[in-house]
C-alpha cells in the first residue's frame, strides 16, 4: 500500500552502505580554529538533540603541524579585539565568541584562554580609526567588554590621537588548538588526514548528509569552490621569552584598527612567552621572513610596552609568517548546493578567525541543521 511505499522510500534514503541503515554523517573539511570549533559545535548541538550522528574532520594539517601558507591558525597572536563594524552578523559572531571565551577563561584553564586587558592606541581620530560602527556611531562592544576605559591624554604616546583599555582575552594558540583537538577526539569526532583537490571528489570518498567547508585560504584553489575573492594578508610575528616581570596587559598601536602598519604585544605568559607583531600586507603570498621588518617590530613593541626592555635584550625563540584568509565582502558563512550536495561554507575569517570562531561555528551549524 501507499503508506508502506512511503515508509520504504524513507528507509531507502538511509540505506547507503550495503543494506545496513547508517547514522547521519557530517564531514568538516579543515582543522584550523574554524574547522575544529565548527566540529565541536556540531557535536554539541547534535548531542543536545539526542542525535548520535557521526562527524569526520578531514584535513591536510592538524594541530601540531606548521605551514605558513596553508595553515594560518598556529601563527595568530591571538586575542579578542573585534574588527567588526557591520552592525550585523560579524558583530554577532564576535559577541558570541566573547561570551564563550569568558566561560573558557573562567572554568577551563587547560584551554589556554586567559582574561587580560588590552591597552589600545590609535594614530587617527576616533571617527576615522575604523572602530566605530557607521550605522550607530558607536563602538559596539563597549558594554560587552565591561565598559571601555579612555586613556588620559597625558598617557597617550606622541603621535597617537586617543586610546582606551578594554577587557579582553589572550589565547595561547598552541595550547588552544591542542585543546580543541583533544575535545574533538573526546567527543568521538573522527579525524582523517587527506589533501583534497576537488570538493566533489570528497563527496564520493566519504558519503555524508552535509559537508562543512572550513578550508580558510585553501578555498582559493579548492576545485568546486575556487573563490577568487579570497586573498592572503601576510602577517609576521616573533615569539620572545617571558620578561622577568611578566606583562599584565596586552598592547596595541596602529593608525586604524585594521592597517598595514600595526604593532601589538600579546603576552601568553608565564608559560607561553610573548608574541610581538606585526604587519598586514594584502595580496602577499610569499612566506619569507623579513629580518629588517623583524628589527622594526622589536623597536616598535619596546616603545609601546616598557616591560619588554630594550630591543637588543629581547630573546627571540622564533620568527614566523602566516597568511590570513581575507575575503572581499567579509567571511563566507553560507549554505550552497554543489552538484546537489549541501555544503556549508565557513571560511574567509581574515585576521579574526579566533575572535569570531564560536559565532561562525554556531551560524554554520544552524545552516546545516535547518531542515
Ligand atoms: P586555517 O588555520 O588556515 O586552517 C585551514 C584548514 O583547512 C587546515 O587544516 C588545512 O590543512 C585545511 N585545508 C585547506 N585546504 C585543504 C584541502 N584542499 N584539503 C584538505 N585540507 C585543506 N585572529 C584573531 O581572531 N585574533 C588575533 O589576534 C589574530 N592574530 C593573527 C596574527 C597573525 C600574524 C595571523 C597570521 C593571523 C591572526 N589571526 C587572528 C587570524 C587567524 O589566525 C585566522 O583567521 C584563522 O587562523 C583562520 O582559521 P581557519 O581555520 O579558517 O584557517
């Protein structure tokens, strides 16, 4: 009868492997901060709904690996200091991540996220410093961070226009990526190492109900996606030894919030040393370390953070370059059918992949689970 035929048709859609019904399965392509956060958020939401679906993370690089060109996440500073001014999705993603970081900082010390203020100075006037959301004329995160505290003009360095202190978080990326990886394994998420040339081949290799594309800059070349609005923004940093007196605050100075000429000091101390940066060079694909720039970064950071002492006294542990996955028009968090297969894109985070990670993960999972 008709009822039976409908029932069999529904059952038939689950009979993918031989004649054994299989559980729903999701594949997450990419194991940077975006891919791992997305995988964990997906598992969390599925368990909350009582659904025992499988999740498989497929990637060329996993936490512990290093690649300046293909794996941005290990090279970030990293902190939460929003660049969003869209009065929309980007601000919401960052706000969600801020709240999650607060829970990690207060309750999960092994995640490597710590509360720390940031002292930020801007060389352009407030209206032109890229911190104000045009739609509201306000700095959107003022209340979220517990109130921005203006720095008195007498304490603002020569050449800077204004400054404020904000309550924020510093992330020891080595510890955090390892923690995300461990949490994923504990949640039963499967990991497979593979370099995928064409996302449509992945559909054949691992059958799944939906695929998350969290490949960062990789989506520039990944066939089936090849997003040419992606471009690299090269960053150069160094890790230095923790000074005798560990720093109690992060420092930032730049003409505008997002600028090629940007200086920052992110203490991951006491265990993690201090990250000194930086620069933002758009459309630079090269991963070479520029030694003159490194000297300039030392000089700028010591001028900003007196605790560091003199440039010649800094003990450098390593220099590094990373390519941020920037994208014209901003990050892509979007559902698309590729050859009829649902793909949820979550890539193109630029210089904000940590601070927007839980927000974009939540958004991407919403897009996957809405039926
Ligand atoms: P990635 O970390 O690059 O991961 C991409 C993943 O996809 C990898 O696992 C890779 O192997 C995999 N992959 C790609 N293509 C393929 C393929 N074809 N087949 C298989 N696997 C593939 N952000 C902040 O929020 N705060 C900061 O303070 C901050 N500071 C930064 C400082 C510097 C110097 C730099 C360079 C970046 C900084 N960022 C910061 C930005 C942040 O690091 C990135 O936004 C983030 O790491 C992007 O993560 P992702 O997971 O999208 O990409």
